[in-house]
C-alpha cells in the first residue's frame, strides 16, 4: 500500500490520525488503536460494521466497465481530465478520485505527472481513490499502486482531514457536496463529469440505457451551490466505433447491469452489425470550493 496519503487520513471511528504503516503491513491502526485491514491487493477497507443500503456493482459489472474503458473508447475524456487536473495542480498536491471505480481515469491523470517524477520532482502528487465496491478497488489498486485506494461510502463523512485536497474528481459517481467542500483546500476544485442527454443515444435501446436521467447543468449547479461556485463547463463529444462486445459491455457496466438477463441480452445483441457508430457525450464541469 502507498503511504504518502496516510497523513491526510482520519479514523472513521474516532477521528484520530493514523501512524505510518510498514511497507508490507496487513493492517493500519489509528493512534487510538482502531485497526483496519489492508487487502492483499493493496486497498484499505475502512468500511466496517453495518454495511450501507447501497448495492455495489457486481464483479461482472466491474469487469465489463474495465474492458470497455481499457479498449480506449473514452480515452479523450481521460485525456481532457488529465490536462484539467495538471493545470490545476502543476506540482505537489493531493487529488481525490471519488467513486474511482477501476481507477481508469485516475491512472490517466497520474500518468500526466510521470515527467515530474522522472525529472526528479518525485512524489509530486498524492492520490486517493475511494469506492464502495471491493471488486472495483481490486482493479484500481492494480492500476494505481501509487494511490491510496479506500473502500468507503461517499455518503458518509469522508475519512480525510479538512482542507487536505487540491482536487476532487467525480466521474459518474455520487456527489457529497458538503464533504467534498470540507476536504478541499480553500480555492480547491471539484471536477464533475456527467452524461449529456445525447450520451450513447444511438445504442440506448440495445444496451438498456433508456430511462437514465441526464444531469442537467442547472440542476447540477443547484445541487452544489451551497458549497461551490461554478468555474467552468465544457461539452465533450467522442465518436465511437463499437462492436457487439463493446455494446454488451456498455449494457452490463451501467445501472441496468444489476437487472440484466445475460442470455436475453446476448440474444438481443446477436443481430447487431459488426460495427455500430455512436457518440459519447459528456459534460466536464469545474467548481471552486467556498469556505465560510
Ligand atoms: C458509473 S461508476 C464510475 C466509476 C469510475 N469513476 C469510472 O468512471 O470508471 C460509479 C462508481 O461509483 C461507485 N459508488 C456508487 N455509490 C457509491 C457510494 N455511496 N460510495 C462510494 N462509491 C460509490 C460504484 O461502486 C462505481 O464504481
Ligand atoms: Zn480510531
């Protein structure tokens, strides 16, 4: 487990800090003695006791998202995020990826700092990935061994100190406005990626994406306005060439993946052409944290 971000970590039971663990430690203890497991794969499980009511993505859903992202379909989004983060945090700083999933976007963001490290500015950024799904974090830990990956529920108080983060990144994941504002440094930035109404419209029916609510810009701004001031917004349209396997992955990786009958889906997708053209349509919005 990577330890530099441990300095920002607070015990979810008592709010104490953690002592720096040994490199191969299998648990991490706060200074009051509460101990949490570090999984073999390297992520830290802070979510103990009663589980949350949320149903995490299944292993099959996580695997579908990983395959789809690995195929590079959303690489332009990853690139745009890497550039945005690098502009906001050119040197040292802490980046939190809330709902990191399989860690794909955080990996691209951190790759943007490879030069800094090569040129001797090692440890230029500290990264934290949080997700409620262990299946996702297993993959995220593999992708981003330099990040502190934590199993956590974003709707709870976050286990990070106040004013510790320079950027919070949220790609298609829950937004806990008050907690994001608390952990961000004054003037720190929240980056939110949401789908536009036209996102994958061409395959919405085949992939069972119908009924997904678009996050309207005004509604997004409104939901954050108590703690954040909008500082920028852009739309990103990405043309996609999708084979049947890609559409299968899109169907499985979305919220519908919880309910899909894979046999039925296979039959539905069997008639698809070798290549379907579709457009991924994203909004990238940035917000500045306002502190009282
Ligand atoms: C659509 S996925 C996006 C993942 C990643 N950001 C990406 O774009 O590849 C949503 C992620 O949010 C996570 N998630 C949903 N509710 C959560 C919660 N309450 N706390 C933490 N993570 C949550 C899910 O486990 C899932 O990995
Ligand atoms: Zn404690």
